[in-house]
């Protein structure tokens, strides 16, 4: 642990980046951490994530679209000190707070999403479909742990879709891909993507931003780490679906509708008064 680079420093971003995020629902931050810094964390993140991926052993004939999209591991920060140092990094949280335009942010949860070699596409979806909090008060950081290009399955965003709020679609599935593909066409959303990422580059997208990713047509895994941040004073909203109810139990244990979104699973990661 003593050899780890420190992520305790802040990272101030430009007003141009903040405005772009507000307008479009996503933004790219190049080299949020350097490739050299990331090498101290990536091996542990991938190792722990591989060990605990809940859908890694599902036989091919039983795999859903979700399972083919990526192997998913959750809350690595609770299992490994190196993963914790990464997930709770003040540098990353400071960027999230600036983009949300709030005084502080808490951790909601982390995920390792490893799109395996020859893995399937990630269907269109909105992250906040699953969350028991307002999508406008949460943001997802997505950071590849290796250099990746388009054939490995890069994220694609529907511009300004976050301004529509809950689009009332399905959970991540073949159904959501079909429904939202039609909606993208009907609404005339412009689509935005990137051709290449270096390890340590990152995107941030709003809770209601509609997004997807292509298949990994290569023979190399595409591991990416995500961290979801919530505004430090947001409250739990009325539960409307089972997915939100499950998230409430998993990531906000003991909290109920109307409560502040705070539990031992949601440490305060950055606040302006503590800096």
C-alpha cells in the first residue's frame, strides 16, 4: 500500500467541461489518472473483480444478453485495500462533484465491468432505472483499465437524452435495445462516441443519459472500472420498481423512502468544507 500513488489531490476541470456535461449528459476527461498511476491499481481491480463476478460461471446456453455483455463485479472497495484506495479517490470524486454542481458527493457503489473477448454488446439503457434516488443527483464514472479502441466495444451516448428524465424503458436486455433504438430514432437524438481510450481516460455520464456499447470483437478482454457518485444530500425517492427496491437493500442498507441516501456503504468522498 505504501507504494501506491496518492489520489488525495483534487482535479479542477474547466467550466467548458461542466457546461458540456450539463448540455449533453456526458463528458470525457483525458488522463484523469495517468497510465503509470493506474498500473498500481489495475492488477488488483481485475483480480478481485474476476474472483467475485456473479455471472462468470453461467453456461453459454443459459446466458442472457446481460451476461454476454460483461462479467460484473460489485463493491470491490469492501474487499481489497488497493481497490478501496481507487474507488474512494478524492481526485475522481472532486470531478464528479463539479459536474453535478454540488458541494459534496458520496459513494453509491463501484463495479468492474469486464467485456470479455468476443463478448456481446451492451444494450441501450439508463443507469438510473435501477436507482432509488433521482437520476439527476447521480453520476457514473467509466474508466478503462487498458488501452481500448472501437472493435473492443466503446460506449455510445444519446446526446441530451438525460434532459428527458426517466424514459420508462426496460432493464438492460434485448428488450431495452429494441425499445430505445426505436426511441432514439423517434426523438432524433444525436449519437456520440469516441474511437480510442488510453488507460486512465474517463467518461462521466448522468444518471438518465441513455447509452450503450458495442460488442468486443477482439481476442482481448476489455476491463473497465465504474464508480457511481451521489449528491451528498440527496434523498431516497418513492420506489417504483423491484430493481430500485433491490438496489436500496444492497447499497443503502437500513434506509427508507424519504431518508437521506446515507448508510455505512456510502462514505462521503469529497466535500468543499473539508478541503
